């Protein structure tokens, strides 16, 4: 059998067309990249684990009224999704200061934010995914003011649901990145993935700042035990039904 044609290959996933133009197939890879692909590696089993975690979280979000692109999981590392036009924005929600927020503002890592912070980044590797202001969003016509407001509200709703869910898993949801797509009817729906690649997750049972990390920061900062951390997230997530 010949390999089906590839529609798009990203850093962590490959997108294939299907017989139905409204449906795409996503294959999750074990490849890991960080710092805009300057650091590359493999996290063994990541494709299957991230596919399973994302599928579980998308199903839960759907059940709680958030429209997502998720359809089903025909293979352990494959997810069928509704075809959407991806909005070229990375919508980041932060509950606790970490990562670029600390580097760029001087806030202490671990500071609880008074309210969730929603940020919009331009999804553009060549430009290094820069942080956008609302005026720049408008200038670039990446979204209308109404769409920006809708993205913010959806991101905050996802944050509420995920924060409560991870809390039950004994995990603190520090921050995460979402991507949205526009379906054929012009509705914004949640797309891409939600996994330890795209979230900062801290184990509540650990206090040591390097031991508590259960996400891609283990790979980014060479903290070791990357696969074990992802496996632990998977086990805890699957232990909590949607
Ligand atoms: N993130 C992501 N993809 C990106 C950039 C960020 O999934 O291209 C996630 C990241 O894993 C973290 C959150 O978005 O959970 C905020 O990332 P931040 O801006 O702090 O960037 P970093 O410090 O990772 O460079």
C-alpha cells in the first residue's frame, strides 16, 4: 500500500486528507522541538500519549459545551478531526507566572496571577511567534474585534474546565496554548492538541521546582525522565472519566 499524500507536516503532527473533504486525519509524532525548532529530539511514545491525552481532553470539553474539531481516535497515535481553516494565532492562557512571561516581565516563576491572563501570539515561525497587541491583531487583520473577544471567552472557558479537571488529577495547570479554526459555517472551534507539549503541568505532590514539572519543560531544559512525566500525565488523565 502506498503512503497517503501528506497535506501538511508540522513539528509534532502530520495531517492527511481522507475520502471525506470535511474530515482530516492527524498523526502524532514522537519528534520533539523547542525554542522555535533550534532544539530537536525524540520523546519515545509521545505520539501515542499526546494523542490519547488530547482525545480525552477534547471529548471532555465537548461534553461541557466547547466545540472542538475532535471526531475520534482510529489508531493509538491518530485522531480524526473536522477540517477547519486554522486561525494563525496561538492563544495562551496563564494562571501562574512561568516561561516567557517571567523572562519578559521579571515576574517570579510560580507567582499566582490575580486573574487568568489571555495572550495572543502570531503563529508564524519565521517571525518567531511574536506576542501581539490588540492593535497589531487588528492591523494585521488576523481576527475581527468580535472574533478576538470570542477567542478570549472560549479560552477562558477552556481554562476553567481544564483547571478543575487537572486539579482532580493532582496537577496544577500553570499555562497552556490553544489554537482555533473556522469551520465551513464560519464558527470558531477549538483545534490542534492539548497535551504536555502545549501545557505547563506541575505535580502537586512534588515541591521541588524541577521535580514537579510534568510537561515539555523537562525536554526544553534537560530535566530528564521526560517519557515518565508524559506517562504519568496520561495515567492520571485517563483515570478521570470525561
Ligand atoms: N506553547 C506552545 N507552543 C508554542 C509556544 C508556547 O504550546 O509555540 C505553550 C507552552 O508549552 C506553555 C505556554 O504555551 O505551556 C506558554 O508558553 P511561553 O510563552 O511561556 O513560552 P516558552 O517559555 O515555552 O518559550
